[in-house]
C-alpha cells in the first residue's frame, strides 16, 4: 500500500526473519497494528533489549547477558567433554535433553565449498585454544547428518588429531540428511549416547 509507508516498513522488517514470506509478514504487521499500544511498545522494547543485552559468550559462543555464559561458569559440569554445535540454537536443544553435563563450543557454520565457506570462517582456532587451556579431553561433533555436517565432522577430527583429544560424532537415531533442529529430545539423547569415534 503506497499511502502506508510505515506499514510497509514494518512488513519489510518481519520479512527479514528466516522463513517469513510477504504474506506471513503482512499477517504479523496487521497483528501488531491490532495490539494494544502498550503491548506493541513492550514488544518493540523487548527486541531492543534483546539486541543490546544478549551477546555471545566470548569463550564458547552461546548466548548470555553476562561476561561468560552459565555453562562456562558452572563448576558442576564436566569441562573435559565438549559438544561442538553449529549454532546456539542447537545447544539449547541439547540442554533440553538434560543428560548432557559437559560444555559447548559453537562453530558458527559448516564447511561448504559450494557456498564458499572455508575453515577460516568457523570458530576452530578458539576450539584448539580451549582444548589446550581448559584441558578438554573429548570432543563430540554435533552437526546434522548431511553432506556438509559429515564433511565438517571429518575435517574437525583431522585438524584436532594432533591435540590428542578423542573426537566422536553423534550416533544412531538421526536419519541421514535430516536437520538437528527438528530432532525430538529422545532422538537427541540417543544420538548423544550412541556417539561413535571418528
Ligand atoms: Zn560459554
């Protein structure tokens, strides 16, 4: 609508969210216009606060509002076993499983020659540093069982070999080609238990 530039701007903002097309963005913008004014302003403030207060843990890459995330700060967790995930969202999924009591490291992506993503784009150097400084003894690579996920896991096993850590990969329960994002807690839990050495 040409006479509603502010509405169009709101639709464009919602379209920036992953998986949201024009129709969904319009529905969301309409819903915002129908909200009570205080609720809409609270919504805007929540977005602003999230973007100013939440940041990535400098040690592992999980989200936090403190200097270090709650996992890195927790002495009751096993800091010798580290689950390497692609993004913070995957770590949140594993936390819901609750039987994992180790720590995390966020890779920040997957190796993909097709998309031009090389090793330098991933948080591998910081992982090597943590292995040395924190005495990590076991790495479990929790990438999805896709071509890029497998390639990344094998690459990690190769580059981490000199550091002497044991590197394993999530095991059975995850169908090939599937995304971790859609796995239920039981499947994640079994995949973790059934991990196999690389
Ligand atoms: Zn952390």
